[in-house]
C-alpha cells in the first residue's frame, strides 16, 4: 500500500484554530494564552512541513521540545487532530518518538567513531535547517532554534509545568468494597 501525499497550502494549515487545544496547554504550563497561541501556530507550521512529500526525514530534536509538547497536546484531541490531518494532508501524521533501540544505536555510533557520528548528526541538522528555512523562512528557523530554546529551556520544563490536582476521593462504599475484595471476602469474576 503506497502513501498518497496530499498537502494543503501553508495558509490553510495554519488558519486552523482550536481554542480547547490552546487553553489546555495554558493549564499545563505557566504561559499566557498569547504564548500558547504562538506555540500552536508554530506546531501547525511544523506539521505542514512534516506533511510535505520531501520532508520525510524531518524530526523533532531538542530545540523543538516546546513544539513537541504542543503536538502531544493536540494529539490528545484525537478527533480534531485526525480531522485536521486528513483535511490538510490526506493522511494522519503519526508521532513516532525516538525508540530505545535508536538511542542505543546512537550511543554505539558515538563510542565507535564519535567524530563521524557527530559529523553525520550535524549534516542531518543542517539539512533540516535548510528545509525549514527554504519552506518557512529564516525567521521561523531562528525562532525554533534560537528563541524557543532560550525561552523554553530545561529550567522552564523543570519549573514551568503546573502541578496537577486530582480532586477525586472514592466514596466510602467503594472503599469498603475494595477492602473486602483485597481481603478475599468478595470474588470478582472476569
């Protein structure tokens, strides 16, 4: 089965709005609604670029972590994300994280020939930067690789995520039932 590449214009891709996606992000991180809207815009630009036939090698790397976080957030709205992808790209754009095997292979390459491994990594980075600059402009490239990493750095991710409060306490009758099940006085059949 071959994948049919269809892509909308950049303007169409970035014109999509979803208040719930953006608002949820402000509930997760200590950022303003304007900042969240900006990150969502950049995420849609990233998705547009990833949706292009010539962009099959583009990956999320460390400077783009805030875009990755917004992408995760968008994906949680499964219906909306799926419809967005199908409407703009004719297919679902999957999020495939770096696997442990890929990380292990990278470490092995670094141990075997660190100079060559670093050169290959730099070549991939330069190709990705060229693709971003050619398709989205140097302002986007600088925003993603200079501005965002400065603003959304390790300190931001270590301290900027809001604490999640769960306000649920099981009712006393459910707690009593759980006590009886754990004690073996009540059997639950599957």
